């Protein structure tokens, strides 16, 4: 969607990132029909483990921190939805995945986007579809880039 507003906010003071690069990646997903969202603006929020745990507990009944939580928007009010990213979770797990912080957060963004596009990961079958879509989305995002947008911690 060409005119979709994308608002990106970080509530983690130690997180630094390439705002234009993140926005560009989201716009790439937005132009691919495989990952279509309904109309409306999109909000991305980078949160701490404590904040993710609060959201997870309030809305999903599990107070543990998690990687991604999405909230579908209401197209009648011009909202596509909100993607909440647990950046401390990403920082904790990326070494186990033999990845980088930047790649892990980009994967979380793609995963959240796919939830808003109608993908789910509750059943085994849904999880397989989600993993395939994640691979396709990440391939799209990295196809024209030598590296993903940079994310880093500053203590």
C-alpha cells in the first residue's frame, strides 16, 4: 500500500537501529501480494522483556516475555495493526540461532507482519505455513541488500 503510514517507536533506550532501513524493509513486504495487509496505518514498537511480559500476560494469559505480539487493526478506523517486538528476547536468543541481532529482529518483524497478513502458528500445519512464509519474506527482504538494517545495543 503506497500511502500506508508506518510509525516505528522504541521504548528500549539501549536499542539503536536504522529507521530508514527498517521502514524500507516493511515497504518491501507491503508491495508483495503474498504478504498483503488490509488498508490502514501500521505501528511497530520495540519493547523490553518486562513490557512484553506485561502484554503477553494481559492479552494472552502468559506473563513470560515473548518475541512478537501482534494486534490486528480496524480498517474502518484506518488501522492495519501493531507489531510489538521483544528486542531483549532477540538479544538473548540470536547467538543460539547462529544469527545476528539485526537478522533476528528482522525475522520478528516479518513474523509479526505475517500474523497481520492472516498467517498463524497455533497448529503444526499452520506453523509449517508460517515458517515457509517467513523464509519467503526474509528472502524478499534480503534479496536487494547485502545486509539487513542494523540493530545494536548501546550500554
